[in-house]
C-alpha cells in the first residue's frame, strides 16, 4: 500500500507538466477539489496542488516545444547522483542532471531504456507528498511497457524496486506487483502491465501513470468530460480491486482514477 512513510524506491511525489497551468488548475480544482499554491517567483512558476491545505501533487507550465503534457512519478532515493550514475549504467538517459531545490531536496529526471520518463526525489526539508490514498489523492502507480522483464531489471538495479507475480483477487489471471526492496506485498505501490495486452495504451506508447482515489469513478469520469477532458477507458469493474477509469485532462495529460474495493480481511 502506498503510504507517506516513504522509503527508497517508493513513489514520494508526482507532478504535472502542462502548457496551461491556469487551465489545469481550473480542471483539477473542479474534478478533485484541488487548489494551486505557487512556490513563489524564485521557483520559476512551480507550485503545489493542495487539498484541505495538504499537498497532493506539484505542477508547472511546460511549453509544448519542450515536452508533451504529462504527469511524472518521482521515486525516493537517498542519493540522486548515485541514482543518475545507475541510470546511465543501466541503459537509461539522464534528462535533467541532479540539482538542489533550495533546502527542500535534490531531484533528477530520467528516461528508462524504453524512453519512459520518471524522476527521483532525495528528501531534504520536503519529505514528499503530504497525503496519499485519501479521496482525491495519489493511491497507485502503473508502468505500461513492452518488455516487463527488462523494465523490472532496470528499476531493480536503479532503485531497488522488487517485483512479483500475484493472482487477481477474482482468480482471472495474474499481475506484476511492485514493492520497495524488502517491503513485501503489503508495501506494494504499483504494478506493471505489458503494453500489448492493453489496446487503450498500445496506441500511445509506454509510460508511468498515476492513479488517484475517488469516491465515485463514474461521476468523476463524467465530470472530467464535462470539464473538457477525455475518457480513454470507460469506468470498469475489476473484481476484488475496484472500479477504475482512464482519463486525460483537456491538454492531453494521461492519468487514471479508481474507487478501490473495500479491503479484504
């Protein structure tokens, strides 16, 4: 389960790059109840999406000629520079070299060997997101990739992430579960899906997607369309897991929402 007791290899931040930050603030504010708070002029326009005063994500303006709109998942590292070296050794790419963010922490942005973007956060004064798993906050991550085995070898060597194959609760198949090193299934924070098995994702290519917990997936999907977003996968029941939908915001950033099934005893 994703928690704010962040450890090496677990997601500890997520942020949005968008060509229209004001428009994104309006969309996610109406969809999730978030409010955007600027980090100040010295932060170059970066800021935090907050829910009841607690940070649930970051956001910034990214011009279309620099990168497509999208969400970036950050993973905790004790040493961003060492992680950058491991990324290079593993066949990945360092897109943004490790850099200090005031006294808040140290970050770097990478692409794995399949050109999937991700980032790391080495905590300083900022330990990570204030809240996860609550309604309208990050609750899961998922990697869509053409070669799960190669991906897991890479993320294992770079971040110590472990993977295991577990059966679906409804007995219809299996799923590749991701956990921090030594965490066990109870510490799982995400999964891996072979791209070829999901026609919704196959057309747009591999990526990390964040899932946000919502009280009502159907209502959230309908609201997203009303606000100018797109429903990529209509609300779908996944036995024993919950009801999920895949969406994009009005600018093309992909994400997913889920109303999780009650925990089984």
